[in-house]
C-alpha cells in the first residue's frame, strides 16, 4: 500500500522488516525448525493479516490521531519516533508470536537476532521519543569525538586527493559540523542516533546473544566481540565521512541529502554485521574440522 516506505531508514519505514527477515533466514538456515500443524498455520495466517492491517492503516488520519493522542498521554516529546517505535513493536510481536507457534517455548533460542534487532530498534526509538536530540547526555558524549575524526579525515583527503580549493572543507565544534565544498556551505548538527550509537547498541545485544548461542571458548568470544565493536565503530566513521562528502561533492539540497542519510546506516552496518557473523561461523567450522583432523577422527572427510 505504501511501497516507498521500504526505501526509508531504520527509524522511518518498514525496511526494518526486511532486515529482520534477513536475520531470520540466516538463523533458521543454521537451525531449521520443524513443521507445524494446520491449526498453527491458521493462527500465523491470522497474525499476518492483523500485522498487514496495522501497516495498511498506520498512515491513515485516524491511526495518526490515535498515535498522537497516546503520545500526548505519555508525555512524548518527539512524536515521529513514537509512531515509528510502534512499527517495530508490532513487527517484534509478529515475529515472536510466529516463532512461538512454530518452535514452542524455546522460540527465543531459535532466532533471537531478528527479535532483538526489532525490539532493540523499538527501545532506541522510545529513548529518542522521550529524550530527543542531545537531552540524553551519556549517549551524546561520543558524538564530538566522531566529528573530530570525521573533520581530520575529510580535510586530509581534500588536501592530498581532492583539492576543492576551499581551505579546510570541514570544521567540527561540539556536535556541529560545517562543510564547504563545490556546492557551497552546508551545516550539520549531529545527535547520537545519527552518529550511529544505535548501531553500536544493537550490535552489542545481537553479538552477545550470538556468541552465547554458539559453543566456543571464552577467550575467542571476547576476541570476536572486541573485533566486532572496533569494526562497527569504523563503519560508523565511514558513514559520517560519506555523509560529509555528499554535500561537498554531490549536492547541498537538503531533501536529497536526507534521502541518502536515511539509508546510509543500513546499507553499511547491516551488511557488515551479516558478513562478520558469517565469517565467525566459517572460522569456527574450519577450527572444528582442523581439531577433528588433528585428533585422528575417522569420520573426518579427507
């Protein structure tokens, strides 16, 4: 009904469902679920219908007024985040209920990453709804560090590779970033969700569950987690750099920049996370095969 919504960002559209389904397929491929009876499939069909019905009416005036009224009751400051939060809550309930019907009471062990991704986004959006912009101080503290790194890299690239002729094209101060390139000046005020702090939170939760799910030594779990944290930080920095070069080289049109900003996080963070999880599984599989071969296991394929 609203196909454009699939191109929107982690906090603006239903694209979150596609990423959650990617996690779901990845996890179910490692541990397939057994079939369910016709009654269970009927219940899942009803749940699917109710979920589709919610999204079909979510953008209608009646539903908008209902969400706005509920936000006023709870003292919500940023209404957009409140509305988007309910998207992820509904999706998390749908996935959890379907897995419960398929897998029973241990459903959360079968595909926790998809549920955590959706529930984590809902939790972050709830924080943004009640504590928008820079009111949530602890999460905002890291933003100036990100911007200083961004400033240094952008200016270095300009000096050694681009030479835009604007002196230093990037200037960071606090949570503000001023850019001046081929298309004129462009100013940004960055808050913690846009700096990728939410991706670090989601990474931490998903990674902890994933590492606890697989049987590996504790030292390797710690190593994988630390490497992944460093990699996620690098991805966040690359995202900020790309958001800086977009107005410097492409356009300063705010609508076009917002269009890129709305998808930049997902097209970098989620593929990185997926590739990293697959890499861990591949390494662990090779290590088990090596250990089996070294132990002289007759079942090891030569």
